[in-house]
C-alpha cells in the first residue's frame, strides 16, 4: 500500500551543531536501510528547500507510523501524508 | 529532469455530461500515451479525491508546460509543480 | 485499517431540486448499507454545517477510494483524509 | 454529548528531557483514566504526526474544557474542537 | 450551554429576487421567535458585512444543529461554531 | 458602542513561572474591574483553548485600544477585533 | 472616529453589462457625495486591482455599517474593516 | 521604477468561446506593444499554469495601474503586485 | 507617489527591556521626523494590536525601501506594502 | 532554463551579530560571483522586506538546488520556486 509522505525539516539554530550532525547521519543511515528493504520506495529532494517527497510501500498505516515516528529527525519534521491508490489511467499494474 | 505535478480536477456541474465524458476519455488516452513514452513516469490517485500526484521526466521546463497545458482537462485543473532533484540519501542512481 | 474522512457537502443552488433530493436519498441508502457492513464504522454530523466526520475500517487505501468515489454525492463533496493508527495511550485493543 | 477534539503536540526542543518525559507519562495516565471512565471515548493517532483525533462524551462544554485544560501536555497542545451530533443517516442510536 | 455562532450569508446574484426576499423575511421571523424564547441569546451585525455573531443557549449540541440547519437562509450561510464555557475571571454567574 | 474582541494567549514556556503567575493574577483583577464598570460586557472562555470571546462597550475605538493595550497579558495576546452594530432582526433595543 | 475599510469588488461576468454600468455610476455618485460631506475621508485605488483602501470618519460603528451596506456595489464587495485610533508617535492632532 | 506583477487568468467555462478567443488575441497584441515600448520588460509563463510573472518598468504607480486595468483580460485576472528596488548585492546598475 | 504600509511589530520577550525601550524611542523620533518632512503622510494605530497603517508619499519605490529598512524597529516588523494611485471616484486632486 | 526564486530571510535575534554579519558578507560575495557568471540572472529587493525575487538560468533543477542549498544564508531563508518557460506573447526569443 502506497503513501505519499512530504517531509519538511526545520532544525532550530540553537540545536548544538554536533547533535544536528549526528541526527542527520543517523537519518541518512535509516533512510538508506529502508530504501534497500523496498519500504521507502522513492525519495526526492525539493529544489531549494530542506524538504522531500517520498513514496512508502507499507503493509498498513500502523507500519508507516512506526517507521516515521522513529526517524532520527522526526522531532524536527513537519510531515504531511496522502494515501495513494491505483489511478484508473495508469498503465503500470505494479504501480498500484 | 523530474517534476512532481499535483493535479486537482474540478469540472463544474453545468458542463454538459457528454462534453465532460469526452474530455475524460481524451485525457486518459493522452495520459497513457505519455506514460508509455516514459515522460509521465508515475501516476497515483489521491484516495477520496479527484486528484493525483504525478512524476514527469522531461528534458526541460518548457517541455513540461507544453505537455500540461495541452491536456484535455487542463482548463478544469488546479496544478501545482515542485521541481525535484536527487536526494543525498537516495540509494537509486537512476532516481535522480 | 482506519481512516478519518471529513466530508463537506456543497450542492450549487442551481442543481434541480429533484436531482438533489434523489442524490441525497441514494447517499443515505449507501451510507446505511456501508455502516451495516461494518466498513463505515462511525458517522457524526458537524453541528451547524452540512458536513460530517466519519471513520472507515477498510482492508486497503484502494478499497476506501473505491467506496468514496462512488458515493452519490461525491461530485459535490470536499473530502479530506487522515490515516489513523493505534494510539500508544489507547486502552482499547479493538480501537486499533 | 460528543465532541471531536484534535490535538497537535509541539514540545519545544529546549524543554528539559526529563520534564518532557514526566509530562508525557502523566498525560498517558490521565488519558487512560479518562478512557476507562467512558469520557474519552475514542483516541486515534494521526499517522506520521504527533497528533490525535479524539471523541469525548461529556455532560457539558464546561466539563470538556475542565478536562482538556488540565491535561499535563495542555500548554504544548494546539487543540481544535468540533461539536458533533447524530447524523440523520446513522444506523446507530447510541452513536448520537 | 452557550455556543458562539458566526454566520456569513452569501446569496448568489442569480437567485431570483423574490425568492431571496422571501427567505430573508422568513429568516427574520424565525430569528425573532428564537430570540424571544431565550435560545438565540445575542445577535449582532458585523459592520460592513452580511454577517453576524450570535450566542445561542441550548440544552445540547443536537438542539443547536436542529435549529441552525432549519434556518431559511441555511443553504446560503457559511457557519462557524465555537463552544463556550465560563471564564474563570468572569464576574457573572449567569453568564456561564 | 460594541466591539467583539477575541483574545488568544500564548505565553512562551521560558517565561519564568512567577512572572507568568503574577501577570495572570493582575490580568484577572483588571478584567473583573472592567466587567464591574460595565465596559467589558461579556467574557466567555473558548472550550479547550487559552482563548476567549469578549464584548466591550466603549465610547470610542480609542478607549478600546487604551484598555486592551494596557492589559497585563497584552504582550502575549493575539487579538482580533470586529466592530459590531445592531442587527436588523434583533429584538433587543439595548443590545444595539 | 476613523475606520480603515478595504473593498474588493468582484462583479460576476454574467451580470448584464447595463446593470453593472448603472451600479458603478451610482456607486461613484454616492462615493463623491460622502467624500464631500467629510465622512469618506480618503479613497485610494490599489494598483492593478479592482480594490481600494478607504478611511471613514464616522460618529459610530452603526453609522459606518448603514453607509457601507447601502452602497450600490455592496452585494459584489468583499469588505474588511480595521478600527483605527491615534498613534502615540503621530504628530497630527487632527489625524486622531 | 520596477514592479513585479503576477497574473493568474481564470476564464469561466461559460464565457462564449469566440469572446474568450478575441480577448486573448487582443491581450497578446497589447502585451507585445507594451514589451516593444520597454514598459513590460519581462514576461515569463509559469509552468503548468495559466499564469505569468512580469516585470514592468514604469514612471509611476499610476501609470502601472492605467496599463493593467485596461488589459483586455483584466476582468478575468487575479493580479498581485510587488514593488521592487535595487538589491544591495546586485552587480547590475541598470537592473535598478 | 503613495504607498500604503502596514506594520506589525513583534518584539520577542527575551530581548532585553532596555534595548527594546531604546529602539522604541528611536523609532518614535524617526517617525516624527519623517512625518514632519511630509514623507510619512499618515500614521494610524490598529485598535488592540501593536500594528499600524501608514501612508507614505515618496519619490520612488527605492526611497520607500531606504526609509523602511532603516527604521530602528525594522528587524522586528512584519511589513506589507500596497502601491496606491488615484481612485477615479476621488474628489481630491491632491490625494492622487 | 529559468526559475523564479523568491527568498525571505529571517535571522533570529539571538544569532550573534558577528556571525550574522559574516554570513551576510559571504552571501553577498557568492551572489555577485553567481551574477557575474550569468547564472543568477536577475536580483531585485522587495520594498520594505528582507526578501528578494531572483531569476536563475541553470542547466538543470539539480544545479539550482546545489547553488541554493549552499548559499551562506540558506539556513535562515524561506525559499519558494516557480519553474518558468517562454510566454507565447513574449517578443524576446532569448527570454525563453
């Protein structure tokens, strides 16, 4: 089941630099792990912003929440979710 | 080059039914043609809305405009565009 | 899987009265059928508005879209969707 | 009498961790106590957000305010309230 | 129980004048009847707008909805509701 | 002359507790004094929010500003003002 | 007493041209009459918009409403009102 | 003096096609005339929208309004204006 | 050339009181100087807000920016600008 | 390929003055370098705001992101992007 997830990251300027760097490093590792597992299916940067559009392929809404809420940068993210489904004009069966 | 395109369709209720049906049929044909050519890379329906998220892979912003502005339902769409680029944490080279 | 669905109905004043009445009657029948099947789990009216908050229990996002997009009043609804999951402080197992 | 209550929690990053943890623990205890009493009838997490949708069953608007304004995390919540009533298409008598 | 109700009236210009006039006349009669009964406790016009702030004193949210949704101009109103309760600094007991 | 005043109070969490408590105590005293004088005609709490709807009866807009801008919590309030006048359907002469 | 009034005019395209022209002519006459009387103290066009900023000098909020709500174009205006008072740094006594 | 002008065109679907076509043709002629004169300095289409960003170089705000308000499509445009001036980091003297 | 300037002042509570007082004093002196010169033509306080509506009469947009961006409180202001011009119904020649 | 970039700069008041000054100096140097190279084609200040409208001419969306995200003031900017293309009424071939 696919969900579009848009994440906007806002780290306040008074968070210590080393803490911010550590969180970003951990975020990247977690993101790559989830991409390799096929759950975080797409990940694109928004030009000119500290933001991304992601497509997640999960078994349930619960699974999506468990993943997002444990992302290292979650406390500094504004997240918006759009549930997706197959478009009747889509030519891709596997694109759901 | 990838662009995220969100389309919201609003056909006023006083557009004649046959005109609306014809436009939708033509829209579907054009959408499938563009998907098969690889330009309209992804097309997902938003659950519960007459709306979609699409990913276009085009050579230029001009090409994207020429495609979108000639879609049969263009006069009844509210479109928002987000320019995308490769995310530094992406594991997919081809995902740009 | 639970989704919160908020529906706002806006029927333009120049829709013929008998068409509007027919659509409302069909909407009610469909809503009751879906409630009895357990899919449309809750349905509450917003005080002072032609709007409601609903909780749907569906097997997938696709199923939810198929239901919502075929509601008789769908063309006159503004719908917003929130994917729900179990709250860690919830005392109800069945409340997911 | 039912009210839909949507709570969004935003704890500033410079609130000491132990104070935040204590408030969350107290919030959870209070939430479970109110659920068991039947007042906090439903509690669902919004996927991907530190937010919830709740349904309260109270004797008056005053009672609702007294409950919400004494929640441990109240100073860090953005709350929006929607008064609910029985939907004419509801099949549940007890759903009001 | 008190609710603040803000009503904004928007009658499309192509509603026939006599229908609009009849609805306004019926709205006024209903409003005065409800004021005399003590339910529609206050009614103030917003300066420069076809809008008002009203305070209703009702036994339940259901009663409020039944009143508002049967107002003659209801189909042309945008209504927003705020549940009120006694302010701790209020000096009026009867003001709840 | 009546004005509707909506006040939303937001005290940052790093304002010292004793300063906040002192300001709230002074605010309450001032609010009660103004209510007794008949100027602050109504004061209702919004359910679930640190906010209120108030009705002021003043001789001029200048008088209203002088009162509001010297409230002890003024620096932490977001205030919105609506000028009111007599509604043509009102049954109360004194309600203006 | 001064009020800032911002008016945005939106005449639907299907209002007959002669009716629109008549309303505009009557609006202009009324506006000039009120300016000459000193009530409509300032009237400026917003560049590039069918909108204006006006300053009214009235004896009461009621008087302002009676004037605005009888302007010939009132049914096609979106009006927003800001109550003004003397600025403590103003050097003009008469500017209130 | 430079102004950034953003124009969004919305022609209702029930405007007769020949009227719309005539207005667009006249708009194009006027736009080209103003570009050639140097007043309409830049004109860019927004990708995927019936909208543009324009830069006007005019002698006064009055001149800008006289130009914009007589554009053939003005009644169907939503226009927003930003007054511009020389940026302290600009390397172009003539770019003002 | 006239511009409407709306200024909203928000001084964070942790700016030292003496710095804030000094800035306000300097702001007042500068505002009075500019009013006396005829550039800052009108200055009105918004009732109940730390905000004002001002009318500036300047030779160019550049001059306006140079004035506003050097106001002592500029770093704490949210400013919105509306370019004004003569209204066709204005009776004042000098009002432009 | 042209993109319109609007930048709003918000430096919190508790960023040390020398750090802010250094960042602004570096920003200016980088902006001038990019202007001289022809990439940052236009740069205009918004009157009365710490904001600008810029036009970038880049080979790809990726190039634009790489430039914007390494601007010294990027962490304190709110950036919005509009992809541009040739307007059919434009008289400038090179203006795309």
